[in-house]
């Protein structure tokens, strides 16, 4: 049975030239909603122009150097923790959970009230049964 949808916490990234691994990983992790399996979307340099902008305002390349364990040409898979794009998603989820919590608290109060009413009903029934048994136990009068 598949669990309810939860946001993925991890990305399992597979090199685009390894569809065989992608298929196996998707098959094995399809039940785990915490992990999203994707193909590496990066392709070459992002800059489109061959000619540098004049004057070049950047002092150096701002990209971090690739570490060998992050390089999909060395290792065909990579698992990374998924970052939240913005706190707006977290705020929405927090508001949804607060509303759900409030609804559940109201339900608990309603159940407590119903339990109290059932206890009162049990007391009334016990009293009526005792009276009924007393009447059955009385000797019959001669007519």
C-alpha cells in the first residue's frame, strides 16, 4: 500500500547517458515518497554567447569547482538533499498543519462531550434497570 504523498526530501540524480541505471533506480525506489529520481538536466555551459561582454565585470568564475564525488562523469549517480525554493512552501504547509491540528482538537473535544453524555446515559439506564428489578421483585397483590 502506497503511503500518502509527502514532499521529496532527496533527489537521486542519474547521469543522462545511463538510462539503464535510471530504470532500475526508479523501479526500486518507486514506493519511497521521500526520494525523487531524476535525470541530470545540466548540459554544457549556460552562457550562449561566444563573445565575452565588454567590459567584463566579474573578477573570476563564480562557480564552485566540481568535486569528484559530485561529478556524474565519474560516478553515474548522485544523491542530494532537496532544498526548499522558498519559505512560502513551508509557511503554507505550517498553516495547513495548524488548521488540521485545530480541527483534530475540536474533534477530540466533541468526543469528550459524547463520552460524558454516554456516561450519563449509562447512569440513567442503570437507575431504570434497578427500578424495574424492584418492581419485578415485589409480591403481587391479591385481587
